[in-house]
C-alpha cells in the first residue's frame, strides 16, 4: 500500500484521521476491509482539514466550490475555512525576495514593511515603496511551500486511486476530481498566472454600458518585478467592504442611496463577468471586496477565476429566467443541456424533483427568493439524479452565493429581483441580436443566401439517391436488447412446441398402422423423444418464471 512507502507526513495524516474519528478512512488508510464510502460529518471534515494544515485548508476551500459534489451542509461548513496562518519571519521572506529580484533589494525598494498585512497558506503580503516612490503590495510565496504541496498532492492522488476502486469512486469519477484539485493547487504556486488573470480582469472591466468603469478598480501589475514566487502590484488603500465607513465620502442623508449604488455596482460588475465576458473573479468574499478611501470599489486576489463558454452562458441566462418563472420543466431541460455525462436520465423524475423544490417558492415574493440557494438546490438535485455537470458550475454557484451574501449583509434593503431584471432583459436582447444588431442582421442574410444557393444542389443529390436506390438509413435504437432476447426465446419455444407436436403426431400415425415390430419400435422412440422434449420445454418455462 502506498502509505507504507514512508514518510512522517503520511503517519501524521493517519493520526489526524484517527483522532477525529473518521472510521471509513481509518480502514482505508490502514489497509483494512472497507464498507461503502461514508464522509464524516461536515464539522468533523472541517476539523480534519484544519488539523492537516494550510494545504488541506486550501483543498477544503476548493471543495466548497463544488455543490455539485457535496450537500449544502458541507458547502456551508467548508466555506467558513479561513486561510489564515502565522506569518513567516522577515528573515526567511527576505531570502525569497532577493532570489526573485534581478537587482539588489536596496536598489529596487525604498521601504518594505517587515510585518505582513496578510498571511495565507501559500503566501503573505507586505506593503512596500519602490525606488521611484510608488507604493506597491508584495505577495511573497512561503518558503518551502512548493515541496509541501508536492508531498500532499501525491498523498491526495494515492487516496483517490484507492477510492476509485469502489462504486462510489467510479460514480463520481474521484480520480478526475482529485486531478482537478491538484492542478488548482499547483496553479496557486505560479504568481505569473495570477498576474495574467488580474490583467485580463482589469481589461474586461474597463468598459461597460451597465456601470461606470471608473468606479471599479483592479490593481495594476508590475511585470518587471513579478515572478512565479513574487507578485508585485499596485497598492490600494481601503478596507473590506463590510467594514467600510461610508460617511467619510457621503453625507448622512446620502448613506442609504450610497449603499444601494455600491450594491448595484457589484451586481452589474459580476453579471458582466459571468454572462458577457465569460471570465469571472470566483472568490468575491468580503475580504476580497475593498472600499477604497476615495469611494471606489476594488476587487482583490484574482488567483481563483472561472470561465464559461458562450453556450453555457446562454443556458445559465435561461436558467435565471426559469427560476424567476418557477418553471420546473424548463429547469430540467436546461440541466440536461449542461450535463457532460452520457448516463441515461429519467426526465419525469428530474422534473418532479425540481417541481417539489420550486413549489415552496410559489407563494413567496420574488424579492425574498435567495437565488444562490435555488441554484445550489438545482445542482444538488442534478447530483441526486446522477447527472454530472461541468466543474465550473460549482465556481459559478459559489460566486453567486458569495456575491449575494455580501450584498444582503452590506445592504439589507437590497431587492435582488430589481437588480437583475434589467440585466436579464438586456442579456436576452444581446443573445437575440448580438452586440451589433446590424452585424447580426447581415450575418443572418448571408446564412439565408448560402442556404438558398446550396439547397437546390442538396435536393438534387437527395432525389438522385432515392431514384437510384442508393439511399441508406442508419438507425440506432437504445434499450432493445431485452426485447430482442425475449423474442428469440419465444421463437425458440414455439419451434420446440411445433417439433414436439410433430413427433407425437408422427408416432401416433405410425403406431396406428404398424404391421411389424420394427414400426412399433420406431413409434416408441418417437413418443419417448417427444416426451423428453416436452418435459424439457415445461421445465424451462417454469424456471424462467414467465408461466403467467
């Protein structure tokens, strides 16, 4: 077993699992006999991840983005995991920074605050001033974290290989999920990747017809100093949005309108990311949404992002409308369109599940409906019906949940339906007409022209094949194997019945006209053969259980 191959880290994992009382994993890790996989309770799972250390805390945070895999209780518990660890001493951090810089530290920076403003499992952030006087934030990778992550990834993959041998592991494709999580952890180690995401997000949000782009800020990256282990970006002065004192920039009577304006700004910024750009900040928790001293709103930490292709964007837009209309049938159809699995699904059962879920909202006001909760429930119903959805659906749902949670906390008077109604209308008009109605009209005209030119030739080919008897139809009908076997059995039994009847009739005719002992002997043989075949036929019918 892979756990016998050494290391103190493996022994530590076993001790943590045993201490927290996860019986199934205890048997799995010690090579004992295991029953059907059972997750620990949400609280126990959280404690295990915390005890295992920062890398597993990060894994728990990734798991919290997968409501298609875990129930609401697990998602809520894992969402509370905080990526806060004791900071690394400056003496160790300084060594990392010096190795990443092309020039001496003293020539690059005028001042560096040795006390970090934030410390996480992968990196910690320091405030600094460049030699030219510009203030920046230094995100420095923790020394040795790449080695720790490599060891923990090997263990995660080893455990996934074991679980993959069970029905549970095969149904949920545990190896693919483990591979996805390990790639996400490895990607966290490349700060150039995060810098690229930050730049792309800033470009996407620099123009919009939904909001004023000057009111939203994404930090500029200093590419000359940024490396895989050091991220240098613009310093933004502000506080987490839920701690913001709006009275600094607004009069007392303007506080409520200001909160409403900021809430509207956030919704429109994220709706543009999700439904128009297809590239979105996937971790908008309160610590990553800052209220700056000049009254603008900033998005921080672009390490976790989600992507949606145009087809998925269209389906999710229609899903929003189906939720507003409480249309269970349409929700089921759209869920199947999102599915990337080939397993058969009972549509009627899926529709009934959605109908029961949505029925509790029939008498509720649209302003009271928690849209992110409904989306979570839709994903869980899909999971219960063995429908495998793309992994980015989890990030999508988690992003909406975080955004809605922040908005309702920041502005309890928020009317979510009023916020999204004009956006949905605009989204549908964009899907129908595109960004440029004239361009869409011209494209449609070209398609019609192409169809009109190709149709006569295609009709000619079809008629030619029909008249020359070369037209072939390839049909593939699923689920007919059982019917075919039943028909084969019935045909065989009918053949035996005819054969038995023929033998009996032949024996009777020979017996009635037998004039010699030889004919009597032949008649007896025919009667015996008919009796044996008849007895075999009766026994086979009784054993099949289909006598009735």
